[in-house]
C-alpha cells in the first residue's frame, strides 16, 4: 500500500512538473469554458457562478465582421464582464465602465474571451455571485465599412455614463492601450475609419485623439 501511494505521488509530481495536469485556461484562478452553439443556433445562454477574485472565462470563436452580443444578469451589482480580442488581454469592452451589455462588429478573426469577474467588497470578502450569461454571434464574414468619412464632424453618444471620461479612446482599431477618454456630447473630427472603428480627434479644447467604435459616433 505504501509503495503504491509513493508511486502515485511521484507520478503526480511529474505531471505537474511538465504541465500535463488538467487546469484552468488562465493562471489567475479562472474557470475556462469553450462556448459551442447548437446546430443551427447563433446564441447560447449559460448559468455560472464565481467566488471572490476568481474569474470565469468563456472562449468564443468568431470571424472578422461578425456581430457579437453579450449580456449579463448577475446576482450582485459588482459582477461584470470584459471582452478580449484574439491574442490580446487589452479589452475592447470593459463592463465596470460600460455596463452589462456589449454589442459590436468584431475587428478580427479568432478566439474571443468573455471574462466574468467581481469587484469591490464581494471580491475581497470572497463572496459568491451567480449569473446568467448570454452570447450570440451573427452576420456574415468580412468587415463592414463605417458610414463616416475623413474630415467629418461627429459627436460622442451612447456611452453608458454621462461622465466626461466615460468612453475610452484606443491606440488601434479594436484593440490596444487606452490613450484618452471622452464623454457624451464631445465634438470630434474623423481622421479615417477601419472597418467598424474610426480614428477621431477632439474638435475643441484639449487635444485628444484615438480609435473608437463607430457605434459611439453621431453625425453633426
């Protein structure tokens, strides 16, 4: 019996040493799930739960130009989700800033990650939050062109909050770091567009420029 136990422990140690043991998709206490739609379906609703600072990560394969919609209904108000594009952890949607529903045309083909997480006291106190997450992917392939043109004057609209820094401007279309923030009603000028993203700059006041999804722009 002792010999068998020692052999089992040694085998387990080898698996861990070579990374062969089963584990989550992320090292940060995350639970990983690959989302697969049923035949003929374009959406799926999933029930889950997270505890404390643990994440739940849902992986969805989609193509450039398709439209993804993600909605979250959670037990706790401090439960959010982010959407990360393929090969990057620079989120194209940050739920703690932008709300519980994301809908946008996808900037690239590959595997997108929807990361559900908690913030505030619920996370630090190791509390549990149950949630329902609905993901849909629709539309054909190929990026759609924006309806805005270079030099056009536009206004920021549709940001979840009315704060002056509610919407993030990024250093690339669909991904990249945050280079500035603007709010609803801010007047901007379009430099150029790439698919469903446009590079804009402030028309008045302090100079701010960056990429933003065209769904947040309104013609002036």
